[in-house]
């Protein structure tokens, strides 16, 4: 994959934090999708190059899925430094496609919130 404005090429396994976040979000909002977590890989990251948002695929050779999406989960929590960060789990073409970090206040986000602090975004 060539770098695109929306995404930067990256192929790797999920971090423990990413796996834990996705597992939590699926358990809360789409438990029937938990089996998809088994093979999930990171296939790209946000084009901003700063936030922790990652694009997901079923193998490291998968291309990021772009285009129409459905939000499976949208939660807000706090980082270890107390910053409020939102996290959304997004699907495209019926597959888990993105774990997105966002700031309710428009601040730059550099880390995921602590799973224990997550609450549904209103």
C-alpha cells in the first residue's frame, strides 16, 4: 500500500492495548464479532502520523478498507495522564476496519484511553 492522505502504510500485529480495547468494545457492542479479533492485524495508521488510530485487516497483506463505514462502538475514557479521549470501532464491508482515537475537545491525541475508564459516548 502506498501512503495516502488518509492512511500511512504499516503492517504489524496488534499491540496488547489495541487488542484489549477492541475486545472490550466488541464485548459491549457486538459480541458475535469477537471471533474476528483472532486474526486481526494492523494494515495502516492514520494519515496525521500523530494519533494512535490504526486501520485493520484480517492479514498483514490486507489493504485498508476505505469508503462507507458503520460505527460499531463509540466510547470516551481517560488516558493515564487524565486526557479525555474517544475511541471508536469502525467496520467497512462487514469487516472490522479501524480503531479510531479522537478528542472531544479537539486536542491532539497521542495515546489510547485506559479501558477501565471507558463509558459510552453520548
